C-alpha cells in the first residue's frame, strides 16, 4: 500500500453498512478538527425528502491546511449522485476505506432501511421481503469507489490506498490503523438492526453470481490483510 503522508489530505470512502460510522471515532481521534465530512443531506419537505448535495472543499485550501495538521475528508462519495471522489477531488492521491462481505452488507442495509422507515423516515421502500430486495439491489461498492479501483484493484490499492481492510477482522483493522496513523482504534458496533427474515438459497446464489466482481474485491483485500499480518507475525 501507499505510505501515508500526513502533509497531504486523505479521502476516506465510507461505503454504507461497511463500518464507516463505527470507524469515525478513530478518524476523529487522529484528525481532530481536520476531519471534514462529505454527506448529502435529506431535507424533509411536503411529499418526502429532497437531497442537498455535499459541500465541496477547495483542494488547495485542504493542502495548505495539511501542512500544519492532518486533513481527512470522510463520507459517501457516490457516482450515482455525481458526488464521487473523482468529481469532487480529482487531485486526491491518498485514499482509505473499510470493506465488508458485500452480501452481508446488502442484507444489513435492508434491515437498517426498514428500521429507519418504521422509526418515521419518509422514504420509498417498495420491497415485499428480503428476497425481493436482494433480487432488485446489488452491492453498493462500485458506486462509492473510484473507477480506477474497479479497473485494476491491485494497482489502485498499491498506489493510492494508505489504509484498507475488512470489517470482519477488527483486530487487523485496529493494528493497521495504529501502524499507519500511530493512534489506537476501537470499533464499536453502531447502526445495527435486528434481522427477522432469512434468505433463500436460490436468491443468495443468484445475488452472488450477479455481484461476483464485488465479492472478488472483498476476497482480495481480505487475503492482502491476512498476508500483511502474517508477515508481521500477528497470526
């Protein structure tokens, strides 16, 4: 992976239901006032929610600020909403993210969305069941990651990622965070929702075939992390 340079801003890619919210306290501890957020806002108006796009920081200001204190822009960078990292910050050279088993992430998103709607969120949710949701929704990974990463994950991680790991291996994530940023990290379990439905095997198999590319990326990063830990004698 790329060696982290604290004098250069880093873009932190928060992929929904992949631990980005649980990860944020560690970012606050390291970057403090230099942690800037990149999230669209939902404005409640008659008839539903209206999206207000995330603010765009001036890159040269971020670079100048990073000369005295580390800077990180953390949030949901989405191609589908024209708020991707490439569109907002094409000058960025350092990236970080946390991945999760993509099948587990999409299931988690289903139950979390249901929970939010039951708690009063006004948003469309036209799905009859978990199986129905899985038939109509794919992994969000590629909507949030730079296109370069999809073209050549190994090259992008080697040249541009200062930190990447898998949520299912918290000890490895915490160790890597300590090595890169010299700050301890504890991952609380936040934004969870009770699971009350099961997935049929046929739907599971179909979803995995349809999202093989996302599954392969996750497997590659998991293996990369395992090898890195092995080389440091932490297995």
